[in-house]
C-alpha cells in the first residue's frame, strides 16, 4: 500500500507541480553489483514499505523512499551503496542538481537528537 502511495505522490508531482513541497523525501535507487554489500543493501531496502524493483538480472533497479523519520535506515543503505556507479538520489521524486552532495547531507541533520 505504501508503494502505491509513493507512486501516487510521484504522479501528483508530475501532473500538478507545485513550488511548495508537502514533505521532504529522499529516494535511493541502486542497481546490481557483485559485492557482499549488495545482498545487505537489497535486504535493507526491502524493509522499507515503498520498496520497488524494476528490471531483472544485471539490469535490476531497486528503489525505496525515505522520510526524515526513516533517516537511520537511509543512512545505513547509503553507506552500503554510496560509491556505486548505479546509485541515484532523488529529492521529492525529482532529479535535482547536487542531490548526492547537498540534499542528502541535509537529511543527516535529522539524525541529530
């Protein structure tokens, strides 16, 4: 159900663009890699209710959407896949400049308690 909600939010963003975001969300997308971290990354992403898979085999793409409340899970996943060439970061379902270098580190402020 949460994956359907994420898809609906993405569609709403496309059909009804707005300058004001209703929430801050980071989507982590990554592909297949022959490393021990790959299985850990997939297992961690699958725990997220918005987890989706597209493609298969070497061309599979895994994605999950994280909110500030899920920042620890996002941080764990990021530490596994951050240097993979297949990793993409979306901000509120959009490709933004400096998502990896600027927007994602802004999310880490939610880790401070």
